[in-house]
C-alpha cells in the first residue's frame, strides 16, 4: 500500500508543487488549504505523514499540531515555516512536530526528509511494554511516566527520547545515534535541538529534587545511569 501524505498549506503554488512531486514519487496525496480543513481531512482518514505549514488563516500550524497530538494522532509531522528563529523551531518540536523545514526550501531536501520520517514509522508490535530504571517507570502502552510517587507529563518527543534511554540503560548513546533514532537524520552543526530536549527532560525528571539520571559523557554523548 502506498504511503498516504497529507499536505496542509494555504499557498496554492506550494501545494500544487508538492502534490505533483510527491505523487511522482509514488505517494498518495491529500491536501487542505487551511488548518481547520486539515483537521477535518485528517479526522476522516489517517495519514502516514503530515506536511504542515505554520502560517495559515483560521488556524495556524502550531495549533493544528497541538490538536493532532492531543487527539492521539502519532503520524510524523513535518512543519514548513518562514521563521528561522530557534525558539520558533523549538516551539513546533515541543508541540509534537517531528521535523521542520524553513521556506524557501529545496525540493530535494524536502523529499529526503519525507523519506527519513516515513522510515521512522514505528512497528506497532514493538511499541508496548514497561521499562524501569531505579525509581523511574515508563509504561509505553499507557504513555505514562512515573518517578517515585509522582506522574510526569512529557511531550511526544520527550517521551520518545526517554524511551530510547530506557531501552538502553547504562549504554552511552552518541549524538548522531540519538538524532537518527529520534529525528530521523543528522542535525549536527545545524541545531542544538538535542541539547534543548535533554535539558527539558532533565528538568521534568528532577523537578521534585530527584537525582540526575541522564548523564552527559563529554565528547561521547549521553547515558542513562545513576550518579556516581
């Protein structure tokens, strides 16, 4: 079955370009011209990937992204944005987007990111289970994180990052490996998004004064282990 991609963008020229180019590559395409219409389309049929413009009338891409994640839709989201500000990018990722691309973009790069995001679609048979490390419990099926006696709320991307650590306790994970597993390709030299997410995850895990579990290994990466 061909992957189904939903393109939500109010720019008719970009929508037409993406429809032709993605269809030529063998994808099935659905389009919407604003955020509200995009939510309606996605409520009727699930997409394997969502390409979502940020600046749109009626409802912007950030709000669409937030509503999709709150509704439990886990399809990868690629944000298209005219803003190259780091905090705008972090905002989109924090709302649950998987990747972003700044306009104007090269079509070849967009296609590469589409392929990377589609490769990362999870195998549902391997998603479930529970992981425990010291006083930290992760329930993958219930999407719950509990440390001690308190529940911790994580964004979709924070959850994915912690899941990777919980699957590999006491193993040093390189920056390149984490970027490939969580974001689908190497951001090295382009963004400090990993460092930002590690800091946010640590803050939530340590909010009640708990000891640090995600350690930095200088020059090597990060590791889930107790403090020495």
